[in-house]
């Protein structure tokens, strides 16, 4: 899991805790798969910027975009002038419609350029076009969409903006290249005079030009910073002009959240149906068969009671043993549905009971100021139960720890083992089912299980105290 920006108010955290906090914040703030701060979150040290492809992609974009901006500027100027000039006859209207489609296509292309160069995904802001094949209806919808005119404004300003960026880039990078190459220039020309602001410097030989090379190294760092700052500014401007408005972003997030909850609810219904069938199967194959055997033993004992009292006594003992086994199976089945100790005494005793039945030593630490709601307790319990079951089956661990604590508005459940690692949340697996359980109350499940271990399964469950 990569490092992400820390959320405000999370307090001091290090290592895995910082990654969990960052991931939780990113899950809340992220829309459309990528954040608009991708460029700003990249490393800013000189060595890291020199190694980062983002710096060089940004520099290439700032050069190539000048040609694209110039083409858009010429095309818009000529096309709109012709279209508006010919509006007095019918030819101007279809030309204007064609121009509108063209600049929307150019805006789509620019969004792809921005993503390729800066790593910033600009979501499409367009309203959904009406169904049907009537082109006039679609053109009317496009003309009434504010995003269409924001695209036009962006493309009209793209050339002067990219021209300014290009001039600054050429000035900074050419000066940097010249200063770095001064020893070679001096060796070829036999000497050179360089003006640095109000100061002139004469280099008569390559050794005397080495201070200029040192200045060139500083200018190289400055050039990378300038390129990065212009990339941040351009990506933010593109996100503002070509992306959805704040209201559209909120609607997009609400729609994404609604789809997520709908899918989570559907998976929850499927899981409940699967659980119902499992309980029905366990009752039929287990307790029901034992109780049937008990009834048959009692019937046979009653038939032998007068003629063979010893045989009847043996059958009654067998029926008594079968009854106790059936009760034990029913108790285990009820514990799998919802353990009574969780309702009566809370998470700490319930998790201690799970730890006591685990095949590896488990250390349990529960630090909650008060009992959370029943739904949170239930989900936390089953997350720990499934995690300990997975440790027993797959992890080859020698010890495990369970920690439940309160962090702000969250109940944090963390299960750690020292096993072989490599746990993956597959769509139909147990970890995916735990994630669905957590999602039913807007929680999230995070798995950190590198090959070789350790494995950390952490659930963040929202809780109103």
C-alpha cells in the first residue's frame, strides 16, 4: 500500500498506523479513482524530482501543449469567425454545431494529455445526452450544458497560457544547459564571458568555467522546481475548467456511494441467504439426525423395558449421550449465529473465548471506554473469528494478537499474526465477506499481508458514542 497524504486531526502515527490512517482519509476524499493532488504529493527533493518521470513528463507536456494550444486557438478563431459570419444563411448553423462538437472532442483529448503528463484524472463533467437518434436534440443538450462553454473558454486560453509556460521553461532550461556546458564552450571558443544579472564573469579556460557549472547545477534544481510548480498550476487549472463543478463532484460522490451501498447490500443479502442455507444444512445433518437417533433409542428402550431391563438401560444411556451431543452442536451453531456471551458481557469476554479456542496463542487487548452498538460489536466479533480461523488454516503462525480500540469516531479492530503472509481478498473469499460486513455500516477492511508476513487485518468501523 503506497503512502498517501495524512488527514488532518489524525494525530501522530507511524509505520502501519500511518498507512491505515492515510488510506482511510484517501477513501473518503478520493473521487473517480485519483486525487487532484497527485502532482503536489510527489517527492520534492532534488534527487527524487530528477528520478521522477513526472518531472520530465511535465516538461515535455509544457512544450508539446504549445503546439496543441496554437492549433486549438487557430481552429477556434477561424471556425467561429466563419460560423458566426455565415449565420445570416443556413450554412452557419451546422458549421457552428460542428465547431461545438469539435471543441468538446478537443477538450476530451486535453483531459487525456493532462492525465498522461501529470497523473491527474479529470472526470468528465458533461451531462448525459438524451436518448434517441435525433441529432438536434443532442446538439441542444450539448449547447445547454455549462461544461461545453467551460471547454471553449479553456481552449481559447490554452494558447496564451502554454505560450507563457513554454517561454519560462525554455528560458530556465536553456540557461541551465548553457551553464552546465560552459567548460565545453570555453574549451571550444577559447574563453567566454557570461552575464549573471548585474555581474559579468570571464572564463578563460575550462577550469575557470567550473564555478559556472556549479551555478548550472543550482539552476537545474531551480528548473525542476519551476517545472513542478507550473505542472501543479496547470493541472489545477485543467481540473477546474475541464472537470466537474463542486456540485457535480458532490453528486458524483453521492452516486458512487449509492452504487457502493447498493452492491454491498446485495452481497449482504446473498451472504444472509448462504448463511441461512448453511444453518439449515447443519441442523439437518447434525442435530436433527442425532435427535432422531435419540428418539429411536428411547423407542427401542421402551420396547425392552419389561423383557430386557439391562438392554433398555444401555439404550437410555446411549440416548442421553446423544442428547448431550445434540445440545453441544446446537450451542456451537448458536455461537456461530450470535454468541450469547457477546450480548451479555461484551467484546472483551467474547474475544477472549475465541482466543482460548484458537490453536495458536492469541493475545487479546480491548480498550473501549464503553460498549459500542450491537451492530458494531457483532461485526467486530465475526471479523476476529474469521481472521483467527484463517490463521489456523493458512497462516502457519506461532502467535497472534487481537487489538480493539477507539480512535476518534472509529472502533478499530486489528488482528496480527507472524505467519507466512500472502493473504489476498478474493471476490468470493472470507476476507471479501468481512469487507462486505464492514461496508454495511460504512466501515472499511484493510489487509496488509506481504509475502513472508506479518499479516495485519484491520477494520475501521464508524461508531456514534
